[in-house]
C-alpha cells in the first residue's frame, strides 16, 4: 500500500511561539522548515540584564538549529504570503535575493515590532530593547556616555546631559531596564567613575498615571516608592511628542536633555502582518479561531504576539506564546493521526518583574510577593525556564561573575 507523503509545515519565526512549536511537533508525521531572519532564540525576560552586563549576551540565546535535528532552516525574512496558492515569498538575509516556498501548513509566529506611535525622532534617536543587537547598542551607548563625559573639555552642563538616562514606557520592560541601570550605577559606576557618579540621573517617563499597569496596584505602588528611594525619577502622565539628537519634548512643553533614551513604550504589528488583508483586532493582531486557524486562509495558523483567538485578548507575553506553540504542535500531530482535538485553553501562571536592588515582584494568582525573597524566586523561576542546560550554567556563572568582579565597562 502506498503511504501518503508527509505534509510540509513552514514556521515563520524563531521566538517563543516558534521554539515551543518546534520542541513539541512530531517530526515522524510532518516535515518542518523554519524561516526567520534571526538564527537564534532569545530568552527576552533576561534581555534587560544584558544591557548593563549583569548577564552576557550569548548566555540567553540558543541557535534555532540546535533545537531539533531534521528541521530545515533558512535565515530569511518572509515578505509575502499568497494564501490562495499556499506559497510564501522570502528574502535571504545576506544578499536580499528572493526565493519561494510552498506549504501545506504555515505557522506564523512572527511576533510584534516596536511601536513608535509615529512620534517624530523616535526611530532616529531612541534605542529599542527587543533584540540582542538593541541590548548591545544600549550597553555601548551607556559606556560611551561615561567616557565622553569624562573628557577634560566637556562642560558640566554637557556632563549632566550625557549622564541623563531616560526610559520611555513604564511597562515591565522599561521598569526592569531602569532597575538594571540603577544597579549598574550603585554597584559599579560609583567605584569606577567616582567624580561623575553624582551627576548620573535616571528618569522613567510614562504616558498614563501608573507604571506596571498590568500588575496588582499594590505592587505598582511599591515599585514607585522603591524607585524614589533608588533615586529613579518617575514622571507619570508624561506624553513624549518629539525626540531630537539631544532632547526629549513632552506634551506639556517640557524639554528634557538626555544622553541615552530607550523606548519601551509598546508593540505594534510586524510589516508582514500589515501586508495581509485578513481579519485583525484593534491592535492589528490576526484573528484566529480557537485552534489558531486564520479564517479565509486555508492552512494558515497564527500565534504568539502577532495573533489572538477571536473574542480573547491574551497579553503579548512569552508564557502565552509558549503555551500556544506547544498546543498547536500537539493539536496538528493529533489531527494527522485522526484523533479528536479541543480548542486552546490559556492558563495564566502570573507575572514577575525585577525592580532593582535585589528586589522583585511576583503577581501570582495565590500570592502577591515583593522584595528580596521574591527576587530569589524570580531568579530561580527564570533559571528553570531557560531553554538549555548550557544557558542555565552560563547565566549562573554570569550572576556569580558580576557579584565577584562587577560588570565589564570595556568599549569596543
Ligand atoms: C525586553 C523584553 C522583556 C520581556 N520580558 C518578558 C517577561 O518577563 N515575561 C513574559 O512573559 N514576556 C516578556 N516579554 C515578551 C515576550 O518576549 C514576547 O511576548 C514573546 O517573545 C512573543 O513570542 P513570539 O514568538 O510571538 O514572538 P518573538 O519571540 O518576538 O519572535 C518573533 C520571531 O519572528 C521573527 N520574524 C519577524 N518577522 C519575520 C518575518 N517576516 N519572517 C520570518 N520571521 C520573522 C523574528 O526574527 C523572531 O524570531 C519581553 C519582551 C521583551 C522585548
């Protein structure tokens, strides 16, 4: 008897949803090809720690080729999807040459992109915190600001500007980044740049009235009080209207000189998602059914930050993307075997955030934790969630290295 050939699954992306899908898909039943401009997975919850060198860049990444053998990978960006013919167009990362791939099943896990809300100057002057290259650029810029401010001909006013570090966006990423800069300042900068350290200031700008609005209000208030003690200035209700090479402008006409500005104010759709004329929600995420199938596009599934099941408003988090990726892999495997399938059910495990000075927040269903013991929990939780044994060893080693030797401030 002639056996039916395996269906061809193409996965777009190498983030949380794609990785979880790859780990759980049955390769005896389906052929899998991954297309992503990034040839590695990034454990983003620890990305803010890499911006100041608490953790090294390579400790939180895993090459996508190491995740599963027998999976084909192309370092390329998908630029168009022909949902009728089930063909995607891709652009290679090296020479931008185009190629096409057919699929039976397309898994879109392309995530989200940074949302600048069209504010003039953000793209040109602010740094983002999404990829490792962003973290590296921030780390370079921080050291650059100190070395530049230490030059003999620099005026006191210019030193103040260079050493003013501004974060736009009071969500978990902005808060964690401000906390990491604070630790860097307290634990290393005061010792290394003695004369300059008194001039350093950190400012967190938030457009709404509260930071960490997705957390319990008591935890958000605790963070605001802690930031005050840590000399991290907080300006809520502050809408940025423009950024130029040296200043940030607010709606209330305030001008804020800066040396570094990091934009963590929100996410928006990826360019590929924008090209698709399929059903989307008010955040421009693709709408799917409870099985992540996009309506009007046979064989197209979308999950993670780029999509949400109709009637649901799942947050753009790693835990959502991870659960969705696992579910979709298991669901497709079951379907191939002719077994019945149930729609996806999200399980919320809670949220964690680092707030500086060895303190963290845990907003869990049963407990609202904060402080030092929560920080120990935060570290152990993320350690267990890191992808590989190698990552876990490297991160523990980096934490130990930072504790003993401090953070490295070399600029190269
Ligand atoms: C600094 C930071 C800290 C965070 N901390 C936390 C946290 O503590 N807890 C938490 O739950 N969440 C956290 N998040 C959010 C979490 O990282 C995202 O929700 C999660 O990564 C979404 O997974 P995803 O697979 O949908 O997208 P991503 O992980 O963003 O992956 C998208 C992938 O698609 C690829 N791609 C993009 N365009 C294309 C294309 N056209 N063709 C092919 N591939 C493409 C990208 O290169 C990438 O590999 C954090 C995010 C950031 C940036």
